[in-house]
C-alpha cells in the first residue's frame, strides 16, 4: 500500500533511539523528510548520519523537549529547515520517581511525569499549528500506552497516559475544522536491545519468562517496528477518516507490568 507520504515532513520528539528511532525510519522509508530530537548528542549524530547516507533530508535538535524554550526551538527549527510540517509525533515520555508505592511518590515525581508526557505533547502540538496551517492541515500522533487504562505499573505514569488519550480525543474535535487529525497510539510492552524490558529480562529471567507467558497470548513482547508501522499509517492520508481514536498496539496484552508480588 502506498501511504502517500512521499514529500511530507514528519517531526518526531524523542526520535534518536527505541520506538522513536523506528518511527523516524518508517517515515523516511516512505519518502518523508524527517526531524527528530533527543538528549544524547552521540545517538542523534549516529542516527542523522545513517539517514543522510540513505539520501534522507534530515533535521535534528539536541535538548530536553520538556523545556518550553527547547520545544519552541525544535518545532520552529524543523519547519524552517525542512520547509514546513505535515506530521507531528509526540513520542517523548517516561516516569519520574521509579516504580514505588503511591504513598512514597512525591509531588515532584508527578509533576515531572506530567511534563514528560502531557505537557510536552500540549506544547509541541500548539507550536505546530501555524506550520500545519501553512500546509492546509496535518496529522498528530500522541504515543500513549495501554497503561492509560490498565493498572499495575507506575501510578503517576498511567495517569498521564490516560490524560494523553483524552487529550487526543479533545484535540481531534477542536482541530478538525483546520483539517488536523489527532490520534493516540497505545503500545503495550515493547522489547529492544538494552531497553528497560531487555535489562529486566537479563536480571530476572525467570520472572520475565513468567510475565511473557502469562500476559501475552502470542508469547512475546512487541517490537518497535510494529509500533512504527501503525504510526506511519495513522499519520498518512490513507487513514484520513481515523480521528480522535485510541489505537492499542499490544498483541492483546493482558496487563502492562510484572505482578507486584513477583518483583
């Protein structure tokens, strides 16, 4: 299927490794110019060199996208360098404070987690609006999580992921008259080399194996490429009637975390 993305400009926050890097690659493979940010200069340089060697038009930004000034520099710099913005993927996310009981979490844990997930998506999308207007519309994908409705993980993280799902629905309604679509992509647990799940698999192989067998009907975690393929389709003109949707990409995963009693 031709996704009709050739010549489009795709901007991805947190695109230098993991799921974000695969999302960037998926758009590049479809003929898009790509912009992405990250905090690790070496990862950014390596990813940029790989893409440019393949003939891709690339813009990168090194900085913390949760900082309002950095967010503005990233989004506006992408539009200036690449000639506009057609697609925005709000991929940066995470949890501050680690996995601990709710009573031990702090206000700072919650505020930082909301900054990483919800507020970064709000700022980046708002900054992209005038650039979308210049192109006659656009598409936004917010990378949420099945943790937005399934308990068992970080309380502060799951709460922000639920907020991202609601945000996507509200923005879809609010921005529809500007020809801007907004959807929430909700990955399950995803495995790649040296990420959190891979490290847990190495440190607690028996617990991980039980988790994988119990929670995944297919007997395995997902891959970054499986998320990236869905994101590319949802942001393409071929998904023009998909708007305000919550789209799980989880292999029918039952719960998003290892049982607390096993940790």
